[in-house]
């Protein structure tokens, strides 16, 4: 998912400036994007067996459950990785950890202690652990790391620890070149984890509008209501290398969250920064995502309690197309920020 895209793209451009080895997991995922392998063809990648992931991986949770047996499904992978790395390498100068999962943070700190290495931890999410005791342990590791890379400003606001912001990027800017007279196309990419209820409400609100198409790429719940499923145009999984061609025909991007962290900004928001196409975001009010969208003038933010306003917004855009400013940075620029930061750590 987005964490794999970020790690792959950063590795691709960091390779132009330094040599390193990537440690990853051999596990089960809900989908495999073989196109990303091209980005790391010249980089050593070691995949270490992940027993728990092979047993319970491969599915995207549609919403967080009340009870979770594993607070971190990579805990066994961490033990195997630590043993492997200590036997494989005699010296490690620098460790860069991308997290979640929390086990990667713990592994990075154990290796830092073992090899007396510099450690920089990248945080992609405001969630560290669902376990309070583990959260306390992870925060202590963050305080003792040599540096922190935040994937967006909201995380730095939450954790209040010194570090640098290197936003999730995009490959290049894409301008809207659609032909007049086509149907109004709304694009949704990803999955419906913590978003299914509002997505269904949105579709039922707008499905009677004329000349509207909703295009969906990613994973679609099998038990989505028939009236919703029959209305949307489902494209399955779209590899990252084809995403630009897929998204550039949109009139409007859709972001939907039944619930989302107070400081969370999804990677899709930053990916959409490379397009001059507006975003319609339906989510709780008063959170970082609302402020971010409004500060960057990227489109429209609607409270989940005011979803009927979406009809007015869409009808207005059908009459008068708008282009929003490009925002954010490219993947090359993201890697450059990280390189300069770790070089001076």
C-alpha cells in the first residue's frame, strides 16, 4: 500500500547519492504491485520471513475492531530480522527505519545499540501502538533516536520532537486536459477502511444526478450494497506506474473517512497535490486534514453531518470547472530532504 510506495520511491532516489541495503518482510499482502520492483532493481533487498504475516495477512481491515489479538503483527519478523542482521553484518554505520509497524522501530533501536549506529526513524502515521505500555516504550525510543523524519507536518505537531518534514510525494505534475462534453468523473482510490459508511451515504446522495460517473480503483468490499456497487465503475487494482494515466481524467478526487486521527493526513492527499484537480473530502470536522486542505486551497471539505452539501458542490463544478494550485513535492525532492537530513545527523 502507500507505505511500500513511499519506501520504494525514497530508496530509488537515495540510491543516486549513497549505497545501502533494504531489509523488508516476506509476508502476505492483499495485492502485489510488481511495477514497484523496477524502482529497486539496482538496490540489494533482503526479505526476511514473517510467520504471523503469512498466517493473518492479506486482508485490509475495513474498520478497527474493538479487540486486537496482535498489537503488532510483525513481532516475530522483528526477532528473525535481528538474528539475521547480527549474523550477516559486521558493521552498520546508519539505520533508517520506516514505520509503522512499531516492531521496525524496536528493531532499529536494538541494532543501533548492537552496532553503535546512527538511527533515524521515519513516522508515516500518528499511530504508534494500540497498547499504552508499548506506546510509552516507542516514545522513549523516539527520544533516543538520532533523528526523526515526519511524512507530514501534522505528525511533528503531535509528537513535538525535533526532526524534519519530508512529505509523501508524487512523480511529476499532471495538468487537466479533458475534453468538454464528457461526463463529470469522480475518482476514488484506495480501500474503504474506516470509510465505508460515508462512502455509501455519498453514493446514495449523488447517484440520481445527471452525467455523473464515480470511478473506483483499489479493493472493494464484496458485501457493498447492490445499489452502490452497480452505480460505481470499478477498475480493480491499478499499479502505481499506471496511476497517473488513470487519475488525470478525473474532474474531482474523493476522500472519505468515517473516522480519522486528529493529526492524520492520508498519502493520497499528497499524491493529489501533483494534479490541478480539486478534492472533495468528507470527514469529521476540526482535524488536521481539514486545515491542510483549506490552507493549500485544494478543494472542498464537508463535515460527515453535512453530506447533502456535496450535491451543490458537484452541480457547481459541472457548470464551471475549476483548477486548484499544484502543491507538495516530487519523490526526488522528498528523497533530497531526507538525504540532506541524514547527512548532517
